[in-house]
C-alpha cells in the first residue's frame, strides 16, 4: 500500500502548497487593493490615527488636523468654513471619504509611497509619515463671492464655477444648498450616523451641484449651436440667419421667443444679433439645419456625453446631448438647450473656457501642487489640453458674439458696461414654475482670463441675465 | 495487487531522538510565551500577567506529555508533539489577544446597559480545553498500546461515529444550529461538535473495513480505454458513503463535513486497493453531487457569495433581478420589497484583515482582527494573517504540511495494514480539513465552517486533534521501534524480549 500512500502524501502536500500560493496572492499582491476597497471600513476607522496634512486655497487653510489626546494617537479633522468649501474638500468620516479628502487621501495621510521615501528611517521604527499639504487652485475671494451670490439668488439649488482660461484650473466651485463638513467628520460612529441622517433631505445638501448634477442649459447652449454653424461653414457671425417665427416640425406648434424680443427676431438678422437677442426661432431652426449628428459631435468635442475627470476619483456627472435618434421637435428644442439636453455647470464653464482660450479646451483641475512637510514638491499640476473643439477664428467670432450679449443684448440691462462677456440662458423646467437661470462667459471681455458658468434656480419669470449674470460679475471681480 | 514484501523497505531511524524532541518542544514554548509577551507589550506596554499563568500552565502540560512519551513511546516521531504544541500555543496566544479586546468591548456594552450576546473569544476556556485535550492525549498514549485493538471494535466504533455525525441533523435547531449549519450539540454552557470525533471513529472503521475487503475491491471488472472499472457489486460501499455524505449535506447544511468524509473514504479506498479507478469514480460522484447544490439554498448561497462577494457585503437584498448590497438587516430588505439573500460581510472582512496584514503583518496585538466575526474560531487564520502577515501565515501552513508529512511517514513506516491505513487516512483528512477551512476563508473555495486544527477556539476540535496526534505518535513508535533482539545465552530456547 506504500505506492498509493506516497501519492496521497504528495496530494496532501499539494493542497497546502495551493493554499500557500493563494495566501501569497492575497497578502502579497492584493493587499493594497483590499486595503483601499470602498467596502473596507478599516481605512475609515483608522484614519483618525493619521496626522493628515492641510488642504489650502491660496493662504487660507480649508482643512487641518489637530491632536485630540496628549500622546498624539488620534487627530480631529477641522474644516474652515465647511459650508463654503464642501464641494472642494469633501470630508473624512468614519464611513467614507469624499472630494479631495478622498482623491488625495494617501498624500494627505502620509501613506503614499512618495512620502515614505522621505523618511524611511521613521518607517523602520514604525513612525507614521506626516501628511503632505494639498494646495488647491481655488481663489478664496472668488469662492466666497460665488457661494454667497448663489445662496442669495437661488430659490432651490444653484452652482457657480470659475476656470482659469489658459490652464483650466478651477478658481471657484460653489454649490448650494451645502452643509458643514465638520458635522460629519466626527469620530463617534453613532454621532456620524445621526449627522448623515440629518442631511438626508431634498434638495440634497451633500451633492456638488457644480459638477455632480446636470441642468437644462437653456439658451447658453446657443454657444454650441453657433460654434457648430460657423465651424460647419454655414456662415459667420455676420451672416444672416432666418429668425422669423418658427413652428415645431412635428406638432406644428409655435416656438416662442422671449417677451420683448419679437422685434429683433424677425427677418434675417446677422447671427451675432440673433445671439445677442437670444432668438429661439433662429437657433431652433439652425438646429434643424445642422442636424443631430453635427450638434452632438460639436457638444462631444466640448466634453459632453462622458464624465470629465477633475482629479483621480473626482469627476463630473455626464452632460448629455442625445446620440440616439430624436425627432424633429426634440432636435429643435435641443438647439435652445431644452428637454433632451442637460449640462453640468462645470461643462458649460468648459465651453466658455475653450471659447475664451481661442478654441483650446483645457482639462479642469483642482490641485495646484502637493508639498511634503520637508517642502519638497510631490505633485505639480501641469495644464493639459483636452482638444481643440473649434478653430481660433471661430473662437474669436464667438467671443465677439458673447461681448454683444452684454453690450446691447439680453444681459445689457443687468451687467451692461461691465468688463465681462457671456451668454444668458433661461430654461423652463416646468416643475413648480422654476427656471434654470444661466450665465456662461468670460472676463475681462477683451483679454479673457477667467471663464465661468453660473446657474441658479429662480421663480417663474426669473432670467439668467437678472439672476445669474450679477453673481458671475461679482465672482470675476473678486478674482481680480 | 502488490504484496507488501515486494515493496522497498522504508528507511527508519531507530534512535529515540529524545533530545531533538525536547529542543523542539522548548522552541515551541518559547514562541508561544513570546507571543503572549508581545500581546502585552503591544497593548499595555508591560508584560501581561496572563503570560505567566498561561505559559506555566502550558509548560506543565507539555512537560508531562514529554515525560509520558519518553516512558511509553520512546521511539515516537520527535516532531509531532512540538508541532502540535506550537500550533496550540500560538492559537492560545491569539485567543488571549482577542479575548482582551472582546472582554473590553463586552464590559463597555454592559456598562452602557446593553446585553451583549453571542460567543466570545475566551482564553481561560481554551486553556481548560487545552489541559483536557493534553490529558486525553496522555491517556491515549498510555492506554492505547497497540492501535490494532481498534480493529476488533471497528463496527461499534463505526456505528458510534455515524450516530454522532448524524445526531445534530435530527436535533432541533435551537440545540444544533449555528450560522446556517447544524453541526452542534449544545448542552447548557457546553457545545460539542460531534463531527470532529466522528472523523476519527470513521477513519478507524474505514481502515478496519478496507483491510478486510481490499482484495475484493481491487479486482478489476471491465476495462474501458485506460480506465479500469470495478465490478458492479463492489460499487456498494462507495455509493453508501456518498449517499450518507449527501444526507449530511441535506440534514446539516454542512458541505464542508460532507466533502471531508467523502474525500477521506475515497483516499483510503485508493490507498487500500492501489486502484486509481476509485479516485476517478469518486470524482464522478462528487461532480454528480455538485449538480444538486442549486437545490440546497444554504450551499447555493455560499457559492454565490464566493463568486461575487461584493454584491452580498453586509447583506445582499434581491429586488427584482438586482442585488443591492449593504442592506444591513433582513427587515430593511423586506421594507424594500426584496428577498434577503446572503451576507458576505464575514468573508470580505476576513480578506480585508489579510490585506491589512500584508507581508509582515501588523504585529501581534497591534492589528484589528476582531473586526471579522468569529475571528477567534472559523476565521482565526485571517487573524493570524493580519497580525503575523504573509510570513506568519506561511509558517502556519508549513507546520500543517509538516504534521501531514510526519503522519504519512508513520503510515509508510508501519508494517501493520490497519495502522498504515489509519495513519494515511487521518493525515490526509487533516490536510483536507486545513484546505477546506483555510481555502474557504481566503476565498480559494466557497466558505464552509470547519475548525482550523489546533488554532481555532473550541473544545471538540482540540480534543479530537490531540487524540489524533497521540495515535500518530503511537503508530510511529511502533513503526520505529527496533526489531526484538534475540537473547543468545539462553541455550536452545530463544526468549524474545518485547521491550
């Protein structure tokens, strides 16, 4: 019986060898993946043991940690004006991490390999590396102006985004309603649960309306119509386009222009004049001429139909211009940014940024640099071009058109004469008589440095010009 | 059929090797006590008071068993006892470490007016069971001089084994159920897992039965291609065992035990008959049985969890065709209008524990293995993986491999067929058990609740495994003992010394 016994003995050994291989696979190569698994609550419970580095905006500290006990085993995370900066910092809680706290976690808590290199001796004796400082691209004054502006104006939700025209750096990103990030960054699990429960209301205060929500862009979408028309060779800003009363092709219903603009929207005015007066008739008709293909292609070049990555693990919701077949009425309405088209404020700010940057679309980003405690720079943001949706010439024509809006168009009554350019948008949502009021543009008007998009939700009768343009103006003035 | 005489002689050392055994024992004790010391130093910065009590207790027990081996089984394999002491010792240290953590939690919960329920890590209980087990080990060494005597009572032993294996299946769930499987007998504060003892009893029975029937069972009936087939009438025994294992599966919801017994029987059948055809037939029957798993919800759940653990994390709730995870409670799932399917929280937390440990581990007493439910019993392997890292986990697995190989060596060395089959059978089933439980908690195979030999908290398992080691030591002693020396000066009458 010894022959089979030897074989069984080898089989027994083989079973253990298989186990050893599997344990090596799990603990050797899968360990990091398991540690950072979103379901793994260890990382959240242990995070209080790390002296997290601060998150800064210019010279203002947005988030910092302090010792909670004498021997320094635990740290409390504090947020400076948590309600104002919640869309940027996010939070650390016993259940989750969001925003930059999540995206830059390894650098903030000092577990990143680049930090370990800096103090290998400390690692050897079991000391934890000090967290690095994350410097954001945010301009504190602009952020404050954006948030208080949106908060004062909106009746429900709202957001404002400002981008550096040349680099794509996010200068302001405000969202309303908001919440105090300090409320959820508590060590005690029961307290945290209660804090989260208290924030479960509508509209959700924890949602970043600047990036994670999409709204109907309304007339601000006419920038994209115009871009497609000029790029497509249908004419220039000075070419005449039919602005007479437009009837929807399927139902035959009249598509109204906004009150008081009827006089401007007749005959065949230059594109720039239709744009300044925001003639729905012109652009609904133009959408039909361009067709769904060309419009969706242009929207996609600006970043529609896919999420935009801002930092690792931080990305925007997908702005949508439909690619599935839509009917003639829907196509016409898409031209005026209604019904089937939705866009996040960040997306519209990116459209303005590309226009202001002579056609070059830049990747938006939030982290300017990350600096270790010994002042060595671990991360330095490098502006990245996402593409060039429109030619420099088209961009300059669009800039001229957006200046006209403020000069003698829809925004003249509110921000006329100011050093700013943009396109208003007012989309009726039909829900509770609430309008999505947009102002999308750039400043200074002749030498653009800041691109922006502001959306507020106003009562019936509110307009982008009245509600959002002044916010945009205050925001860009704060930057300067 | 090859006769035993034609096989090559197995080389055996006939020196007692007592000093090697003693040195290894001391080594195992040093590791254990160092383990206790590290737990104390890591948690409170001082040597723990428990170290002296537990250390001394274990040392006395080990000294007694060493003395008994020297006296009653001097030629025994010198490694088996130290290996068992090592595993039992570090298991005790880990349970002590988890006990410190949980008793703190339990005290806190009581202070808050909550009534904590459930089973906790309990180092004093485990030490008590260790003492009882080593006593049983000693008794086995002293009383069971010849393993062959078990062959005489094989039917009694087999019947008893079967009875205890099947018993929990017929008892009400309040006595026998735990975590879906019905494998316990709970009487007051004591709970026994009878399958642990049944395992030993059935190995004895199979060994006896196969020694008698091996000739018949190795006859080849038909040949199909390269495969020899047994005669149809000889298929009886394997079909009976197969049916019994399926019965265990259906009644007790415990496919770990079912696989264990079936694997045991097939491997012993192969050893006894030297016919690979039995392994092939066993494999076919196993495949047939696995086709039945969709009809056993508990087993199907385990398989689903294994395939896609994330969907079931902290409670999977099936609403329509979608499974929502992190549902929490059954009630929360019903509130959503769904059906509560399964929970992979324990498995996933065990994996997170292993991930936390990485290559070198957090250090004993410095991790958070208590985050995994049953971190002191079913999931004690992941607790070791976390605190001792991949390094420690591999050491533990290698020690298991060594025990299996020493057992197999005893089987090869012994001349008695019954002992040979017994030693081969228990060694293989030991390896299989380690594979099923460690493979289960490391997501190599679907998880099933078997005990981790010597490490996991639990009296039955410890007792049964120490008896197993005693029997292997007894078999190896018999095998390695030098042949009786004729005493020459007695004239024509040859007197043979048996000692």
